[in-house]
C-alpha cells in the first residue's frame, strides 16, 4: 500500500466512527437495554420478596416459640 491509500483508509475509518448509527442499530440497543433493565428489576423484586418471606417466617417462628414457652410456663405452675 502506498501513502495515499493508507490516508484514504484512515479517513474512512474516522468518518465511519463519527457517523450516527442506523435506526435498526438504535432499536437493537434500546431493546437490549429494556431487556437488561427488566432482568435487573425482576431480580431485585425477587430478592426483596425472598427477604420478606424470610422475615415473616422468622417472625412466625418467634411467635410460636413464645407461645410454646408461655404454655410450658403455665403448665409447670398448675
């Protein structure tokens, strides 16, 4: 390759980088972004609900334990 050809290739590369993307490329980027956002939000909601279920079951265990302790205490005093 001579110097002129190399300059032309460099100009083409620079102009290709500066050109805006086509509508299809933007649509693909937007679709991918929406899918990623949906996955992240779904994971966050899933983690939140799992944490809430763990808290509720822990609270239920504590209530049952307290009720059992109170029942045993009453039975021992009678």
